[in-house]
C-alpha cells in the first residue's frame, strides 16, 4: 500500500511510544451537574490525555469525532509551506494511532477536514486504520450562498472522512425519513393501504425473464419493454402484483405500468448519502448563531464551530444511546453537548484555558437545560453531569522508572493494559488484577496486601504465592506476578508456572 512521506515521518511514527503515561486527576470543584463519572471533560494536551485514557478505555469508544486544525497558513506561529505541512502531519499521525487504539472493534472515527490537508489525511488514515476499513468521504455543505468575490471558486463545502475499526463489525443506523420525502407519496386511487409512490418496473440491466408483452386495462398491447430496457420481474410476479392492485396504469388505464410502493411498507429510515446538504446537516452561520447565543453573556466567539445538527447526524448514524463518544479536539464543546443531549456517554479533551472558559460553560448550560441547537428536536430538558479532569504527573520518570508517588490502582491499570491490551476494570483493592487468556496477573506494590513485614509484602515468597492463588479463587494455573523481588528460585517458579517481573525495571513504559 502506498504511504505518505514527509521530513520527520520516522520520528513522528515513533512519537506515540515516547509519550509518557500521565495521571488523570479529578477536580471536584469543576465538576458539572451530578458529576456523572461516565462523562469526562479533560483539560490538557490531547496527545498526553489520549495516552492516559488507554489503560481504562482501550477498545471501548464507539464513535470518535474530531475537528483538528485545518492548516490554513495560520495554524502555526511561523508559516513555511513545506515546514508547516510537515508539522501538521507530525501533529495528526500519533494522535490517530492512539485514537485507533481507543476505538471499539465495531466503532468508527469521523474527521472533519478541508482541501488544505484532506487528501494527505486520507492517505495517512488508510495507513493507520487500513484502507479496507474506509467507509466514506462525506461532503458537507458548510455555506449555502455563493461568494461572488471569490477569485476562482466559491468554497462551499468541507469533507468528513469516515473509517471503521473493523468494517465487517461496524453497523450503521439509517437516517430518519424527512417530511419532504414522505410528501412524494400520494393516493390518487384511494387505495385502502394509504399513500403510495409509483416506481418504474423497467430497468436497463439485462434480465432474461423481463421481455414479455403486457396488455393494459384499456386494451392497448405493450409488446415489449421500452427500447434498451427489461422488466424488473418475471411475468408471473407482475400478474400477482396487478391482481393485488399494486400496479398503476395511470388514470386512463393505458400508461406503461409502474409498481405502487406504499408509505406504510417502506423503512422508517433511509440509507445515509455521502452528500450532506445544509438543510439537513446545518451550516456555518447556524453554528455561529448557536455558540453566540450560548456564550452571549461571556463575550466569547468562535470562527469555525460546527452546527449541532451536523454532529447529531454523525452520532445518529454511528451510535446508540449509552454508547461512548470521544472528541479530542473539543473546541467549543459541540460534540459533548450533542452527545449529552442524545443520551450518549462522552469524553471531551481541550487544552489550556479553553476547557474552562469555553467547554465547561457550555456543558453547564446544557445540563441546566438550554434550548438551542438540537434541544427541541430531541426533547432535551436538562440533567446529567460530568467529571472535570486534568493531567497530573507522569507514571514514569525520564529514565523510565515508576514515579514514587504513583498509587496502586494507577500502576495496576497500566500493567494490566500493557500485558493484555485491554482496559482495567478492577477497583484497585486486590493484588490480583484479573485473568486473561488463561493467565492470572498480579501486582505486589505499595503494600497492597497490608503486610507489615519488611518491604510491605512486595517480595514474592512461598506464603505470599499461596495467598495470591487463594485470592484468585484457588487458581493453580500460570501466573504473571510483578514485585520488587522474588525469594523463589527459577526452578520453583517454573514448576509453579510463574513468570516473575521485577518492578520497576520490567514495567514497560509503552
């Protein structure tokens, strides 16, 4: 598969592994509503924050939406076309790798972009997510009026690249039918089955049983389908449909027949198209009005927010109530606001003061029941809450060793994830972390066993091993045990099917 090359590619690809794990710290004074722990607003650099989420949320996020900087010659302090392009690629690549690791097997990622980097982004996402998992390149009409002052073309759209984690497992939801679509159904013959729409029974595709003659109710003979076409169905099926009054011949009974499709029998939804016009998915002016209304008392404005209807459309297609949504470029907070109103769990990441001055005020208004955006459409009346988190100290120091004040649950989550690739779901109250693929994992750290002997029970002894097996439900199979040292010889460890890893040296700072 072709790959994209740029000046710092090799270093940027390695960057993900070099990002240090940091602690996620809660700040109760900034929590919103009922402080629901299922929703998190995280303040900090999104690369560090995504790495911090991995031990807890790897493979758990159903839908990711991001709206990264578009690299429009103002994204970086000093603009040089070649240098800035490389900087943008260096920024996006490691973040996409971490986002991929957080995405559920049946999940999807949606990335807004424009022509400045859109085609390069497609090549990178082909590499990170796999070209076979590409779903669609959606065109969103962001502006609905032509700008006559444009030098060449009036720019009216952006792209949304959609990829799945596993295309075979990803399932979409159809878009609800619009009243305009339903208006196409009429009932000129007062059929008791209600409104219907006439659809052609001929097509250009060759069909061996689609060349028979038809006689209209008025007696006119139609010896064959119109030139270059074939009837879509065999003659017997056509006659059965006609007998059931599902064929329309026109009011005079002599037209080329059409099949009646009843509104009551069509699906309640329609397959999403790759062209999203502003009347269905919102537009820039609508988005600015939404945020200006929300922040009018805070004197805050945004240049490029996204309308709530656009995010609603994405989340409707990609998620169901209760699913987890992530936006690591939260901006004005639109994704979190829409996810909250739609009954989805959410994690939003925004760096610097914006998390407090932009995202938090918006989410607090949402919880209070603000009625802008999609609120009326989804019946939103307020409620819920979120935890406010910041990034704390790294788990490892510059030499890759465990920071002394790291708590047991934090190290346990890191070890479990580094060994299994799965999020840690324990409560940090037991040295036995869990069982994965026939192996029990345990951690002796910070006196978790309450042992008052030297080193606080962090040294593996025979008695301690038996205690661990008992805590694992009498487990007699293979185990991986982390501790400061082991007093069991290599032969005894082998007999007991024990793999001993010494902390801090064998703890991988992945």
